[in-house]
C-alpha cells in the first residue's frame, strides 16, 4: 500500500485531535505545551552536550558508560522515553547504530522526537539485515574490518551512540565540540567530523 | 480518564515512567551464557522480534528487572523479570551475506530465552 499523502495524514490528525478535545480527553493547552517543549527545548542539542562532556571529561565518560541514565541526568536531561538509557561507544574498531524494528523507540530527552525516516518501515527493516548498505546511503563508509553493532531497541532500554571525537579538535572546548555532534551521529547513521553540525 | 492538565506537562515529561521494577527476582542467566531464543509466536503484544526467534546468542549484560510487556499489555500482570542484553552474530541471523564481524544486540526478557546446552 502506498504511503498516504502527507496532507491526508495532517487532515486525519486534525480530525482525531478535534474529536479528542470535544470528548474532553485532551486539553488543547496541554497539547500545545507538549508540542512546544519538543519543538524548542528538547532535541539533539541536549545529546550533543552529553557527547561533548564525555569527550572532554574522562570521569563523566566512565559514568556515562556504566550508568547512562544517572550521568545524563547530571546535565538535566531525563524523563519520558529516556527513563532507562544505555550509551554505546564508537571506537576505531566498533561502529554502533540504533534502530527500533518493532516501532520507533528513541531516546527523547537527549535527541527529541525521531525523524520520519527513523520511523519508516524501510529503515526499520533494513537497518538490521543490511546495516552497511543503509550506512552507505547515509554517506558513511566503514572499512570491512570495523565491527558494525546494531542495537534494536525492542524492550524498555533506550540507546544513544557516543561518536568518536574527530581528529583535529584537540584544542576545542565542550561548547565548540557540541556544535560538531549531529543527531545522526548519535543514532549511528552518521559520524562526527571536524566540520559536521547539529543542524542535521 | 481525565485529560492531562497543562500544569502537569513539564513534570510528566521530565519524570516519565520507568518500566524498571524493584522486585527482588533472581536472574536465571549470567553474562557469557549461550542462549537460544524461544520460537514462540504470540498473536498478542510481544517485544520479541520475529527475526530472532530460534536463533542463538550470548548474554552480554543483565539490564535489571523490568515489567514484562507481553503480559502487562493485556492486563495479565507485571510478571517482573530480568532483561538481558543479548549479542547475536549477524551471520547467525542473516546467513553468509552478512559481514563476518558484524553483530546485533537485542534486549531479551527472561521468558524469551533458554539456556543452550552444548
């Protein structure tokens, strides 16, 4: 079945929303507050701060890898869809990549809401069986000797990738480093480079 | 069910609701154990991806005790149990076309796996 046109979905969502409001199941002000929170406050810039801190503070990095939920909460990020976090570290020999084949599980407090492609059937189906093919389409070429680890977040844990710190960034502070950390690098469909940015 | 009031939104988002449980349940598996995923095919809610059923993996980590979605989703209780990070070789899941070194990790409820006796 072809995917319904975006306009059709928008129309359907509006119809459902007005029904929910009419029936008193949803307060429009609460809905607006939730949307505003994920549009302006919670997004990949949070995760980028976590990564930059880990790159610059070895003790924090150790805490992050042993108890990610608590370490991330130190920076003030916690809550819905990030209650039980696991951080997986990219190294010269391992590249991690996150998917949710069953639905669209995603670490909201650090990355915000998932992009549409993350929720799409093709990504969910192909990330597990052909991760290298998917990575190539994202522009990530990995040497064959590097292990690709796919994390299918099927239960209640939520995964965040700690990308490798790019070469040539030795003099940069955490704020400058955070600007190099893209959303895709923290999903594992991208890598951090000395010129990549959180815009993506 | 009363509607979520706007004044509760921030607190709810910041707190969430963990599925982790405090029940003192002894783990049946340990890191390093070789396990086989049970070939079960529930018609009801499950977090067991079909592609892993019947496959062999290795327990890598004990994630702690969690509420079991498969029963809780149907009002049949929390059935608290350990969840394990289980590592699978990509080739054990997908055959020879997969890269030899590649791996896949799943979080397996205890009810999904059984010890493999060689």
